């Protein structure tokens, strides 16, 4: 049985994400064909091959561990460990040859997201964290910003139209109006920008567990917050907000006020 210390699990996850990322680069900025899933989201051979590689690595090293991946679903396990995989977070960016896509590897231990790795192959940026061990960005310690002033803050999102589709347009607009700057550097990269002190808030109106799994430990270990729109620190909330912590209460005040106006 391999050594299951958190540090050894983290080393494994970093290497697995790196290997999967290199696999995606074989298809990056090529004339790759795109398929569309039932929800109209794109998927490519790069997504599938990267997840297949991650699964092979995990099942060879930890055959009793459970798995959840975006492309190939669930595999039950016989231990408290469950790996959660997104082989390409930001497939639309990947398809368009934009470098802000990630390989995401998260690990739940007894239901708690204790470890996370986000690797951006086209940028060669690796961010990782494990509970109680800090957050690191390409080997150096990462921290959220200390910005407390809204007029100096940078707020990020993936797609501004998505907020209206998910009943969150009014809160989103108000938070953007409070901010000093707003950009749509989104998907996992937006959350990682908050964790590494390059932005203050990232708003996502719709998320899956595989989009979130590494982000909660990364944000928390960097000194920030990662919650759903109800303020719960979870990777299973169907939506997500990252903040530097300093602006968190203001963000939640706006969201709760708008929810109360809407009668929720």
C-alpha cells in the first residue's frame, strides 16, 4: 500500500496534472474537431485523452480510490478517498487557442476537499494546495491580495450573459458597479487569479463539482474564501464565488439583499 500522507498525495496529483496537461498540448492550437454534449458544451479528443490518462495513473497507484470525472463519470471506491477530475476546464478557451484553460485535480478525503491542483499547460502555471500546507504558485507561496477598497478591486467572471440565465444578473451588475475594474478572465483561471493576489473577486453563477474540487483548498490555503452563492464553503453548491476575504462580506451582503428582493 502506498504512503497516503497528504504530502505524498499532493506530489502525485501535481505530477498527474502535469502529465495530463502535456497531453492536451499535443492538440492545442491545432484544427481539432469539436463534439457537443447534451448540454451543448464542447468536448474534444484532448479532454477525453487527458481524463483517460489521469484515470490510468490514479487506478494504477490507488486502485481502491473512488473517481469522479467530467467526461467518464463515477467509479466507486472502498476507501475515504475520492479523486475529482476536470481534464480541461475551459474547453471553449482551449478550442479557440486561448491559453486560460486548466487541468483540475481535486481529492476529497472522507467527503472533505483537502487537496487541489490546477495546471495551466499553455501558460506552464501550476498552483496547488493541501489542507494546512499552504498554497503555492510555481513553487512559491501564494496569497490573496490585501485590497480592501472596492474602487481598487478587480472583479472577474467567465461569461456575463450566464448570470441572467441563472437568475443572478442584478447582483452581478451591482458587484461590478462597485468594483474598480471588471474583466472576463474566467473559468478556473479567474479563481486562481484571486488565489494568487491578481484579482479580488471571481463570480460563477453555475458550476459542477469537477470545476470546483481543487479551488476550495487553493483559495482557503491562500487566505481567501471559496463558497457558493449561499455563503457555504462547498464544492457541491452548483455555483461559486472566490474572494480575497477582505471583500467577502460586501459581496454576500449584495447577494443576500438581491435574493430577499426576489423573494427567495
